[in-house]
């Protein structure tokens, strides 16, 4: 995880990964047939963990605003506490090419699907998926900015501000 998050997929070497893991390169290849397989397994694991935390945070909330705040709060808290994992998924070294359909795009798809599943089921399924992907993209962009700040607001504060934007649009900030 550390090597991929620091150097990106293309900059990471299996020698360095093996060294950080405290094993030899042949032992590493006994568990993962290729660098791509190792990378995809890491991304899938982080994606599941993040999705589970968001789903758990929303569980029991029935009011849409509280659901949005809880989901975004779980996301930003996860990112703040797991910056290495965020870099793995969304850092500049994360591959975006089609060959990595199971790579960083997997987390965007998984998170978009998770969010879509939490939205009001009276909304058409394709619209829920579109909104889910939009929320993921917006949250990712905000995280890059938020993490770069020396003095940044809390994860809960950012989540509440984005929930206002989602639920009320820009007019919610003037009320």
C-alpha cells in the first residue's frame, strides 16, 4: 500500500513492494501473479472498506439530509484517517487507463453504486446512478483541496457544508 500510494502504480516496483513487505520478490509472486493483480486487490479492499463505512454510517437514518451528512462524514473521516489509501485510489499516480477497469475506476463505480443505493428509490435507477457518480466526483475533488490545506475544517464540518450543497443547492448557503 505504501509503495503504490507514494510512487503510483507505474512508479512502484515489485522489488520495493517486497522489501516493504519484508519478503522476497519470488514470495510476493507466489501470492500475486502480477503487479496489476496486487494493485487491484489493494484497491478492491480499500473500496470495500470505504463503502462499508459509508453504508454503516447511513444505516438507521431515514431523513435525506441526515443520510447525506452521515455518508459524507464517513467519507471525509475515512480520508482523513487513511490518507495513504486515498492516495492509492485517487492520487496522481493512480492509473486511469481502460486496462485498469478494476483499478481506481472500480472504487468510483463501487462508491457511486453504494450512494445510488442509498438514494430515494422513487427516483429512476439511471438518475440515482448519475447522482451517485456526481457525488463521488465532487467529494474526490473537495478531498484533494481539503487535504492540501495547512489549516482545514473538520471532516464533519466539510460533510455538513457539502450536504447543504447537495440538499439545498447554492441557495442553502444564504439562508
